[in-house]
């Protein structure tokens, strides 16, 4: 067994700041009101002299532009659950263990995953990249028991201990602070001159148990692997919905995209763990004094590629008119489809090309609108207007070669047809366009369509105008008559 | 001695004034031998901007590119049409051999959106050619398209009305007009050579001959059969 502990020391702060690239001075207070204490503050607030533990009133006096937000334990818990859900892509055994203070830690059993990810170093790097893209600061530590991994992570030591002997030597040097003892016990240990876990382990067990309680001994034994330490497994939710509070209202599309990128990274981690892809996403932007702005993204195929989703969203955000700045954003996956991971090919293959065209289409549609991009197909019908159709499902499920149905038509059809036939002037029964037209081929009588009440009866001709252009014109055979221009032989 | 000189002159980097340099330009054959010999790479230049100035609709400018379009789509590459002025008639495209499943139509609301769409398609590396119809395009945008075409290795064919003819960064500029029922193609600008004499192509020659009753697709007629007497 090999356990990896992920600790997020700045989580109370980062639930607010990870959606912003360059946050201003910011501090998080334990509760609303001037008497509450500061729990965490960012580096800019630290520059003004603000420190955790300070009362809110003192902190506001130090920095006038300091934003003080109230800690949101529910958002922290949700953030940890999203991290844990994403971590399932690296290990099937994930759990959220209580940490020191009130900060929980995420634990992964990675002993079984080393081989598939190509060793501990690579896996470590993958997990680091994943957490960085989600916008968290973190400390990782790896040890044979979950509790020991937690201890090292709390001490901020990125150790990779894989064997029991090294564990005993390493853990002996840690301060007793990492044990997370109740406040009475740690002063008692300090009073008798015990500062490290090593010193603690040297004390006689019976005396230690009598003075400090059985709990400390049990903790040390679990950390060293002398007694088992079963953990409740984390069960990921079936769907994905996440919210991100913004520390200050945001209006600019680029800043919104930065914030959404965080949520999309969360989403893609969740999808990778679940072996799924998202096809429909629902975005919501909350405003201070108005109704929320909502929009959806419909993708042609399910995906879990953060960069692709960000590109599509960028185009969509550019078209979005915000009534007022957004104070919070939310993302929900509406349609999840199974999406298997696939092997990488040495050379780009047909499937990869199909994927690229789908991405291009999605990007174009995100900016130009759903209906602005489409394909063409032929329909077996004699009526010129009904012999083609718009193909909205372009780029998908159509194997090359299925649309050769129009090949029976001779070259007597023009490449351009007009959106609606245009009436031509008629002088002595001869059609005119920039002068009299010479009929050079025809007539081709098309009389069809009695079954759907759009029947036509027309005599089509190929005509040449004095400027030498070839036109496709027809004479209406029904009541009214007259000549019409229908297309150009361009 | 002279054979040694010939070897030197064969080198693609050596350009001799007076003839079209035989530079190796990646290109797509137009399908018209008379036209191919006039073009530096022997076809539509891939990875470059080509302007086709059209005198008026109906002179055969689309038929000029149909053989190349058929060839590209049949080999599985994509063709994108941006802002076409009329409806591209699917049966006629199919009859010219274009594979419709490899054809994408983009109808932008504004010219800016259209230019953006062209650039995206060119850079995507999945479109072999982008055909676009614009009236007025700022020179800066033309340069952008030229760069996008270079980076994506795709042919950008831009159809423009004849009255627009200021200087342009296009690698190839053609003028298409009609003369005595033949399509007259004039090269206005090409890389590596002076302007050659115009070439007349008989594009419509076969079209009228085909106007006859065509084999129908056998529409399913739901009329009841008459009783045989």
C-alpha cells in the first residue's frame, strides 16, 4: 500500500481567488463581524502586514483596500469533493480524511496505479498538473500509511517514502504539531520537552498512555502501520455541478473565461475519472441585482478536453452581452456520454481528422450561431427546390460515399440557384435579361409534386444573355405563366 | 560545360527571367491542362491566397474549380464555402463529382465574421481549400488570410467582382470573363513570371448536350393500380 496525501493549506482563500488571475488584497474571516479572526490572507494582504489570527478590525485598519470575505465551509467541502472526484482518474481508492484544524485532506492509494502511469515520478507530475490547472496551491506527500502521508503533507515535506524503515526514520523528525492534538495535550508535551514525534516514540508507552490518553498511542501506531487504519471510500456523485464565487464582480470576457477555465478543469477531471464526456453544458452567471444570465453550449460530440471547451466557450462569451458584472459563476453538465480513452496513434488517422473537423464546426458555430454552419445533401426529387437539403449534422456519422445519390443528374443543373426564382421581363414572348435571351437548350419539362401540394409545372431552358452568361430559366406552365430566372451556370 | 550549366539552371532556386520559374509550389491541379501550364506550381497554389476576379455571375468561374473540388473531396479532404452569393446547388455539385459529405457551408452575418471563419478553416489543417465571396476586403485582412493559408497549407480561393482591383498580397490573381461562348481566363499576377497570354476554356461545351430527359430516381407513386381489363 502506498498512500498519497493532498493537502490544500490555502483552501479557505482559494475557494474565492482561484477564479481570478491577479486578485487584490484579500483576507478570509472565520465569521461575519468585526470581532472575528482572520483565517487566511493572500500575499498582497500579507504585504500590508495582515496575518492570520488577527482580528478583522485590526486587519482593515492596516490595509484600506482589503476585501474581507467570510469563510464558506460548504464551498470548501464542495471544492474538496470535486478534487476527490477528479482524483479517481488516478486511483480507485480515494477518501477525504479529516485534517488538522478544520482542513480535510484528500488521500489516494496509488500503490496499484504506479504501473499504469509509468512510475511514481510521472504520476506525481500528472497529479501536480491537474491540481495546478484547477488553481489550487497544494502539498503532496507519499508514505506507506495514510496517516503518515498526511503528517508529511501537513509539514509541507514532499517526501516519497515507500518502505517501513524509511518511514520510521522520517516520521521521527517531524514536529508533534502535525499530529493535530487537542490544545491541552500539545502544551503538556512541550512542557516535558517533547517536540518531535521521535522523542514521543522514545517515551514509555504505559506512561504516555496514562498521561496523554490512549488516543495518541493509537494515532502513532496507525501512522507507523502497527494497527490497521481503514478509511471510508469517497463515492463520486453521478453528475457534475460546480459554483465559483468571484471575490470582486467581473465584467470582462477574458476574466470570465479565466474563471470558467477553472470549472472546466474540474469538469474534465471528473469526466476523466468517470470515463465520460460532456455533450451539453449549462453556464450560469449570477449578478448582484438582476436575474442570472444563463446559456448552454451544445457540442457535436462528447468531449473532456479542457482546451477545446475553453476555445468554444471563448467564442460564445464574446457574443454574450452581460447586463451587469458577474459575482459568481456556475457550470453544470447536462448530458454525459460514455467516452472511452483511446490509444495514441503515431500518424494522424481518419478518426483524428473527423475530430478536428467537428472542433472547427463547433468553434464556428459558437461565434456565428448554430444555423450559420451546415452541409449540403441531395434529395431524390425532380423539383429543383426539393432536390437538395441543408444537412445540419455535418461532420458526423456520414461515411464518405453515401451522398452520391445526385450523380444521376446530368450536368444540366447550374451550380448556383437563386434563393427564390426571379421574374424576367417578357417582350413579345421572349425572356429578357440585359437584352433578349437566346434559348440554347431545352425545354425540359418538370411537372411533379402532386402528392405534397407543392406541385410545379415548368419548362426549363438553358439561355444565354447578350453578355454571354449562361442562365437557367423556366417558363411557368400554370396560370399566370411568365419567365423566371432560377440559376447561373457559373 | 553546357550540361553543367544546365544542371545549375535546373536548380529550383535559380530563376530565369522570361519564363515561369519551375519552382516546386505545393498545388492542386485545376483539371484543365491549358490552365495548369500557366500556373507556377501547375495548379491552384496550396498554402496561398488566390483571387479570382469575376466579370459577372454565369461566366463559368465555379466550373473552373469543380475538377479540383471533386479531386480534393474524393480524397477525403474538406472544402469550405464561406458567404456564397447564391445557393450552391447540391445536385449540380454532386454531378460534377464533388463529395457532398466533405462540403461545409458557412453563412456569416457580417464580412468580419466571414473573414474570421475563413481564417479558422484555413488554420484548422483539415480543410484543403476555402472558397469565399467578398466584395470589399481590407488589405490587412488579405494579408492575414495569406498567412493563415500558409500556416494551414490550405488553398484560399477568393471570388471578387472585377471592379475591385487594387494591389493585393495574393500569390495568384486571375480574371475570368466570357468571350464567344468560351470562358476566358487571364492571369493578372503570378509568382515567378510575367503575365502570360490569356487562355480560353470551353467549360459549357458539354452542358447543353446533356439537356435531355434524364433517368429518373423512380419516385414512389402512390396511385392505385388500374384494373387490367
